[in-house]
C-alpha cells in the first residue's frame, strides 16, 4: 500500500476533525450538500438527456457519415486524413462518441501513423463543447450563451488547424 491509498480517508478524517473543532454539525452540512447535489442533477438532467438523445440520433441516422464523406475532398485538400473527419465533427458533441471513433481510427491505422497521432492530439486537446455548455449553463441557470458557442467552436477549429501543423 502506498500513501496515495490513504489520501481520501485522511481527507475525510481531517474534515470531520475540522468540523468538530469549529463546532459545525458535520452530518447536517453533509445532508445539505447532498440535497444541493440532487437539485443540481435535477436541473442539469433535461439538457443532458436532450443532448445525448440528439447525438444518438445524429450517429444512428447516418448523418455523420454523410457529412464526413461530403467534406472529405475538402479535408484531403487541407491535409486531413478522411478517417479523422468524423472525429473532428463528433468531438464538440459527444466525448463517448468521439472515443468510439478514436478507437476505430487507432485499430484501423495504428497509433504511430500520422492519422493516429493526429486523432490522439485532437481527442486529447479538445472539449465536448455542446455538452459543456449544456451542463454548465443549465447548472448555473444561464439562459443566453451569447458569445460562448462561437468562441468555443473557434477554439475547436483552431485546435484542428494547429494539431495538424504540429503533428506533421
């Protein structure tokens, strides 16, 4: 056993001792925190469910493959392997969907190929933009995303351009 095995239990004991020293009802505060957590889940769930449903429908309908194949010539012109285009399109929407596409890329072309390295950098350096916006804005009850989506998608686009340059 290493010291890292004791970090969580020691943190738990520290919080209990600190709470007792400050004369705080630790259990009541714990229950209050759980209640707030359940309320947060209740607030976030509709947005999260709608996003997951939309991503599932998008993948199942074949729209991802249709869009990927239609922009493949443009991607090849700019030096993007056609295998990475579905990953580039899916990543802003779904982390699990992007990981599934990434696994397919790695199993088909290998991790040491240009395509495999590019897919690794894209997956590791990007965020699920729509998921993040849906969850965080639902949790904070923000209704207008204003410049968030254009800025985040611009960041995703910059990632794709720079990832290709650096991996090359």
